[in-house]
């Protein structure tokens, strides 16, 4: 199953991502990648970067897809608990948490708005709007997410051990 995930990840990228077309579009519209000449060198650079990114993404997806099976077969965790920690459930959980954090941050920014059509500037905790909008992606926040997921995992394992 894992090898199929890796194969189809690369297959999908090869079908959907066209580095030559993107390099031509960049050249046509005056864009460039710093340190890389326009045209064929840009296409080779984009292909190189996408190959590396696809490998990392495919390995991550494989781990997420295989993790519930490892929990069920190796650690004898019940299916109901193991399925929660992999695949779609984990991706949806993390996506919902990140979206909720962005919505809370947006709400907080709206509450500090100077006035409707008065100045048109947004004040935030840090004084810089860009910092406040990107705050949900910093490493401290990601660490908190992993801590919450770890606690959920530990509670699930503890409940399984108590039941056993």
C-alpha cells in the first residue's frame, strides 16, 4: 500500500506540474527566480525542487496512511482508536484546528480595528499586521498542536490499556 502511495504521488505531480510551462509563463510575464536564469535553467530548477518536495510529501502521506495499521497490528490498539490517528481523520483534525486558530486571530484583529472608514488601519498585539496574520504558523503554535495531539494519543492509549 505504501509503495502505491509513493508511486501515485509522483504520477500525479508529473501529470499536473509542468515546469517548462511555468518557466515560460514566468519569462513571459517578467518574473524570475533569484539566482536562476530564465528559460530552461528555471524549468530544471523547478523540476528539481518539485521532485524533492514530492518525496517529502509522499513519505508523509505514506506514514499517515500506514500509521493506523501499525497501531492495530503491532500495538494491538482497537480499530476505533487507531483509525482516529491516521489518514483522513488526522488531516481533517489538524486542518480544522489551524482554520479555527486563523478565525480566532481574524476576530481579534477585527476587534482592534481603528474605525470604519476612519483610518483604515488594523492594530494588532505586535503592532505589525503581517506578524499578527502569520502568527498561526510559527513553531510555538505548531508545538502546541503536537502537544494536544500527543495528549489525545496518550489518553487513547491509556483508555485502551485500562480496558485491556
